[in-house]
């Protein structure tokens, strides 16, 4: 059966889905879209404009959590859900919390810098597009900048402050959780670890091909990453990518 992931090139929610597919050794193809121009095609496909979307034959599964749940059913080994019911419930609760709050906050913190780096932002998301599409995408960025800022929560300084505070507290809480066993729930890798690592990855800059940034990184982005690089949770994110991401 043909399996196709509809995705953005550089996106932590999309990398969450990519990670799950790779972890379960599921052969699949990927179709990349440019944020903004993607909306008509993805909305027609899935009913909303958000990515990732997984297409399994004629079946459409939207959202990283839904994709992981579908993969867990179809490809149960290796497992991302803990076998113990209580640990499984805890892992899924953590996934939901990160999906709802931490992932968007991380995006806001990063885009607060990226929205002022148009050339670099466009290079991140269009890095595999044809040269003419890259040029057109960059040329239209000034027109879309306001919508991009609003859509990523950077137009309200108070919201940026709230997101920054949430990211800071999350880094501390993750470190406390993983201090004993190295994992968020129990003593082995689960959907909770995958979710936390993937959704914090934009601040950790893991050197996996799917999330490696174009070089050189603008000074503003480099300064942002430097603010976090010494936190032990950032090191943990890198370890999760190295140990559990193929």
C-alpha cells in the first residue's frame, strides 16, 4: 500500500510524524509544500490547512498525534505506547499537553526572530523546491510577512513573553522528569519522549538531515539558540535524536 506524508520541510510537528514513521521502519514517500501556498491543496485533502497529513491508500490521517495513533495500530512493533495502561495514559496526556501548548510556544519563540529574517526563513522551507519557486517564494514574502507573524503569534509582545516563559518552565520540568531514567515515562522510549524532543527541536538544533538548518544561521537566530544551548534538556533532545531517530 502506498503511504505518502504531506509535509513542510522544516517543522517540528511534521518532524514528529517523520520520526514516528522512521522509528517504525515504515516505507513512505514525502510531498513537501511551501507554507502559505499549501493551503488550498491541504484543505482539499484533509479538511483543514494544517500539516502533517498522512495518506495511506485512500485513507487520510491528519495531525501528528492522529498519525502516530494510526501507525501504532498498523505497526505495533516497535511500540511507542507503553504496555502498562497507567504509563500509556500518562504518555498520551503528555503528548496532548505538548501538542496543545509547548509546540506552539516553541514556534512562537523561534518565529519571533525568523519573521525578521525573510531570506533565511524562505530558505528553510523552500530548500528542496525548484529554483524558480524559491525565487518567487522569497519575492512574495514581504506581502505575507504580516500574516506569518500573526499566524505564529509574534505580533503580541505579551504573547511572546508568555511563550518564552512556558518554554523555560518546560525545559526545567522535562529535565526533572528524565533525571532518573532518561525518559519521560517509565524507563524506555515512548511517544512522550518523541513528542517532547521533536517539539523542542527548533531550539536544540539537532543535526538530523530532516531538521538541520541552512547555513549560515543569522545572528539573531544564533543568539536565540545560544540562550538555550547550556540547558540540560537541550542536550537530552540531542540524545533522543541520536539514540532513537534513524
